[in-house]
C-alpha cells in the first residue's frame, strides 16, 4: 500500500491531507523521513507522524449524518462551533466527506476511509448530489428551469448542466456532479430565485430518508458497496 493511502486509511487525514503531511517531512518509516506519498508501506513497517506511531488502517467505517443548520462540516473548529464529527460516535478518528455550508442541512458522510472519501469528492468521479431548495420569488418558471438544466455562467466559470425538478411553486430539486462553493445557492440566485432553505437529500446512491436532524447511523455493507460502485471501485 502506498504511504499516502496508508495514512488516509488509518484515519490520520484525508487522502490529500495525508499527501501534504508527507511532503512537509512530518512522516517517517522506520525512523527515516519520507517525502514521497507513493512510497510503498510493507506489512509491519513502523510508520510515524511527528514521531508518534501510526496504527495499521482500522476497519472501514462510514456514518450518515443529517446535519442541522449551524453545524460546521469539519473535524474541529477553532471557533468552538459544533462539528459534524461531534455528532458521530467518538471511538475512531473520523473526518467529513466533502462539505455543506453552515446554513445548509441534510445528508453528509463522515468516515475513517480516506481513499473512499477521496473518490467520493474528486471531480473525476462525478458522484451526483441532490439538493432540495426552497426559493424566493415563486413561481419558478420554465425559462429558469431550462437555464439551470443548460448550465449557468458563474463568477468561477460556467456550471455543468443540472438535473432539475420543480416540486412546488417555490421548491426545486437539483442534482449536480460538481462541488463548488455554495454552488446551488449561486445557480438559483443567478436565475432570479435566491435560496431560503437548502437541504441535501441524496449523495450518490444514498438517500437521507427518515434520518432525523442531528442523528447519525452507520452505513450497511450493501450501502458501502453501492458507494464504491458509484466511484468505479
């Protein structure tokens, strides 16, 4: 197993974060500093981060959480705000799979499987995410729906086409395969319908379903398999 993947699988950091730690010279194998994330780690090799031993990768765990508003999508927060990780059992070190804005609610995953998290969030895999948006200035007319389906010119480039369904005069469901900052909010505002409430209801093959706000549940083996299939794994 490559060193970057080893650290991510051990729950030290995300795949990208693990590679940054290695390049910064903070990781050693058998007492020798290694700066190449692609370096192979053999069974029994003594891997350390900042001098502290890193355990062999733990069993893979993924939790689904219904994030409330006001909770941040990080493992720790310097401002002392509640985090999505704090909503999950604390026996294993976990980190979020991607992010939701602090005022966006709904489905987010936390895991100790850095490789899976990397694949679920990397643009190359185009894992779809579905949001339910309550918008201002209803009704949303066909012209606006068509613009969202064709792609919107944003300040960081044109968005990819979205799948859009009008659920009610002021409610839309949008499915996107990108992960830009506040993307759904910016797309809706661009067509004249600022978002009042936003909830993620689906991530790849997983649905939020009846999971209550603030609650957490561990994914089943079948759900884990479906997630891996969604990324070609």
